[in-house]
C-alpha cells in the first residue's frame, strides 16, 4: 500500500471567495466585512467578475486570525441535528 504524498501548496495559486468562506465557515458578507476591517487581504484581481486572492496571502491572514484567538464560527452545514 502506497502512502499519498502531500501536494505542495503553491502560494501564488488564485482562490475565490467561496474557498475562503468554506475554509473559515463564514458567509460572503462576513468575508467582505473582514476585508474592509483589514482582517483579510484585498483581492489581487477579478476573473469573470469574481474576486481572487493569492493562496499565500490568505493563509498568512488566516494564521494571524487564529493566533489572535479569534474563534472560528462553526460551519452550519456540518452541524449535527
């Protein structure tokens, strides 16, 4: 049995808001507010009218958020009924 080799993270890869929302368990309005407050970086550009962020920029911001003790909101889709 082979062990899966982790895929290296490309910090230049572009991600969209849905990726961030899913990762943090937030909704788009919360993400926009976090960008406005400076908790998340500004998007680096737009593709097809949708904002894009560099993965490395987002991961650095996420680390700062977690280090500051901000609790992550639970993702409603993973709640147990």
